[in-house]
């Protein structure tokens, strides 16, 4: 799937592949269901694209630049020299392809995934379907 098209649970899964890969070893149904929820309060554990408490530290740590393009459209860019995200030395000092999204967190998480995993990500097909 194109990184620029990742949304909702598929985007959360891709970010989790980078941040907590062991959590992606659960079966798809577990990922969509109970394994994504905390036992304590029933809240989703991995909501990188919606939770500033989860996605915000990634933006800060990786130096992702997020700015508003127009109402309802945000763009994020990561510069290879800001951290260790570049896949190869030739990418130093070059920005990755700007990544857009409807919110700053979606744009930034897409940017993070694109920088770490590339412009195409292998996401389980079941996670690409809208959640019920």
C-alpha cells in the first residue's frame, strides 16, 4: 500500500512496525480487537495518528516538520540529517518526499513511515479495510 494512502488502523500498524514491532506479531483479529486495547481502561493502545501523547514524541524526537497547507490539509517533511532515519548515506541532507494528511498527526506519521519503511508498505489486507 502507498504510504501516502495509509489511514486509521493501517497507519497505526505501520508506525507500530517501527516503534514496537513485537506488537505486530499478533494475529490480525487480535490487532484489530483486544490486543490493541489496554486492560485498564479499554482505550486503544496504538493510536499514533490520533494521540498527541503517542505521535507527538515521535515528531519531536525525529525532527519532523509539519505545517498547514490549507484548511484540512497538512504536510510533513523529514530532513535526513535530523536523526538516524535515512536509509542510506546518500540521503543525508535531503528531505524525504513531503507527505500530506488531513491532520498534522496523520501527515507526520505518514512521513515517519515513508522515511523508515519507504513509499510502499506491506500492510495486511484486512487492516486496510474500514473498522466497524
